[in-house]
C-alpha cells in the first residue's frame, strides 16, 4: 500500500503542476513576464559547459517575449545569433507534460540534451517517466506543440 500511496501523491502533484504552467501574454516561453526565461539560467551553458549555469543580469537578450540571462557576453551573443539552437524545446515547458498534451513548468535543473536539443522537465518524477521512452515522448510532444503554442500566442 505504501508504494501505491506514493505513486498516487506523485500523480496528484503532477496534475496540480499541469495547471500551473503559464507564459506571458502572447509569449510561448514559460514564465515570460514573471522573470527571466528558464529561471535565469544560461541556455548556452547546457551545450557549452554540459551543465546548468546561472545567468548574470548584466548579460541579457530579449527573444520571443522573454528576457534571457547569460553567464557571459559570449554566450549571450551565441544565443542572439541562433536562439532556436539553444532555447529549450516547447518554450521551456515540461517535455513530459507536453508529450501528454498539457502544460507544466520546466525546471532548469531537470534537463537533457537529445539530438542537439534542450529539453526541460518539471521534476525528477516527470523526467524519469520522460526518459523511459524519449523517442516516443519527443514524437508525442512535437505533435502537441503546434496547437499548444497557438494557445499561448492567443492568450490575453
């Protein structure tokens, strides 16, 4: 019974988080308007350093309705030149939730680069589920993203 209760609590927590994901009016980026994109982490650092790294408020770039922070001016310039290459998929929303056709906040510390693309998940539980079948989850999320993106762009 203890195992079932833990799973039930985790599923309830995930369901609650699915209701929390939001972007700024017209932006597809999670949390836009409430602070810097991906919690102020440097999107380029995932690729260059292989780890999340805090961005610096002195090195910012505005893209897709959100302010992005970077650890260095070089990383800022790399992002500015190719934002689609470095920005997380699905606007930084949780990849596992998107695979289910839902929104949940992406956590900059729950990440993985797959085929040159950055994916975020909302927590360790969602990331574990996403990682059980990444190709299928990416395919499903890619299928849901165009309609979900339109929802965000139309939001007041």
